[in-house]
């Protein structure tokens, strides 16, 4: 849902959907889902020109990604690493 809202330009609803998705993934301990949700939330904050929060969520995604030794390319692309 979050992606659909983002494509339609509805950033507030996209953010809400991604935050709900993050909570759901945390509840079931879906690590890949948690990384992806943090990335998506970071992208929304970036779209909203809130770079501080965008970086915060990108760094959360990076930290978790490194813990599982996954190396999700999107984590590093968004951080510029």
C-alpha cells in the first residue's frame, strides 16, 4: 500500500502504511521486512525534504542489514556509501 500511495503522490498515507508495515514486521521478527520498511520510510522522509529523519531510517536499515550480513544494495545507495 505504501508504494501505491507514494506513486500517487500521497506521501502522508504512504508514510502511515510503511510505519504500520514496520510494526508488523517487527512483531513477527521479519528482519528483511524490517530493513525494507526502514528504507521505504527513509525514502518518504527524503521525498518530504526531512533529511534528518531520512538518514535516521537509512542508518537503522544499514545497522540491521550489517548484523545479518545481507548487504542490501539499496541501503548503501540511499546513504551514498
